[in-house]
């Protein structure tokens, strides 16, 4: 009989590609992970992992078992949800991993709404960049993720996740006040091809959005300055260090005296925001109301 706890370990190793990283994500020692994997191989009668450079990869048998692991673990999530519903499930804590502007736009208002409608549900928020919340969710460090689509990220058909689209928002061009295009009502990205750029670090989903939009406009942006803080990005633009693309929601409430913000014509720079749970957990009586509150708050956002 296969121990489902070992299936979680197998999935973590598949996600993180090394035993050490998987152990850190699961709050186990590497030796404990290795022992559990060895026991799983003994249970199945197959080698499940093989060395690959400095990491490991799944064998063909390991890939077969991983596909079943997704289904088994999703079914266990559903079982927990149904048992919680049977027991009442009116009170408890839900940990949400979310990025900063997503917190401000929909999560904080959802918390306020739930405090009135479902006071038994306590939300614990973990601030995480848009590409970090899904690993926290899959590793069990969060119950729900508020995330953005990004290159290389899990797709909507990922067997590990249940995904709920919330909203999409455009990126605006942020220019120094003295920029030659600052007086135009809108800016074409192609006209900024020769500019220095201020952007996010590689790995940040907004970095990917900027690169993709510029590629569609026919050029590679010359990224001279990097920061994951939108206030810092805007301050650098205001100092004349370059131009930038910034999500519209991130500009709300900012001091914009030294910059000009313009909508972008041509290829759209857009980020798509969604909520995700581990597959099977979306019906949990503590998680489902949080998802519903996030949907309602996203519907109240101003039209972009």
C-alpha cells in the first residue's frame, strides 16, 4: 500500500528538483526526505528518481506515479473539505499568499467584508510576489494564493491547482515629465525603443510582462535600473533615469508630480490576476467563502 504522505514528498521533489529544496519547503531534513523516497520506491517496486546534474528528475515510473499523486492528493483535499462541511466548518484560519497590489485591490476589502459576513473565518496574509505565492500554496505553507500569470508558471490546466480568474489590469507608461512624448495623450511602446528603462528583476512577473510587450512592439528594452518596488521605479523615472511600465493599480495613491503617466497604444501590456487553491480544496467551507469574497471585490474594481 502506498503511503499518501510519501506522495506529497514525491510531488515536492518534482516541483523543486532537489531533495534539499524539497526538504526545506516541507520543513523536513534532507535525510528524512531521502528515507521517505526510498520507502516509496520500495512500496512501488520501481526507481522513481535519477540524478540530473546537481539535482534530480523523475524516472518514467516516477512520472506515472506523480500523475496519480495529483489525483490522490486532490481527492484527499476534497475529503477534508467534505468532513469540514459535515462538522460545521464555520470557524477557522485561512492563510493567503498574495502580492502587494493584489492585497490592496481585493484581499484587504475581502477581509473587511468577511469580518462582517463570516466573523468565524480568520485570514492570515503572507506578502509574496506574484510568482512566489503558488509555490507557497503547493508546499502547504498557504491555503489560497492570489497570483498573476507569468512565463513558466503553472497553467490553468495544472492538475495540482484549482484556478479562479479575478481581473486583468493594464500597465501604463511612466515617463519623466520632460520626456519628448510626455505631452501625448497615449504612448506607443515602439517610440520608447531607444530609451533607457527601469524595470523589475528577472523572475518577477512584471518583468516578464514588460519584456513581452516590448518584444511584440519589435524591440528589447534596455533595462538599466532594476527594482521590485513600484515606488522606487516611479522615483527613478521622475529623476530622469529612464521610462517604465507599471500596473495601473500600483500607481494609485502615489506621488506622481515628477512623472507623466500615459496609456499604451499597440501591443497590450496586461497582467491577469487569479486566485488558486490546491485542487479539491476549493469547496472547503473556510476557503470557498474567501474565494467568493475575492470575486465580489474584483467585480467592484473600476473599469480599466
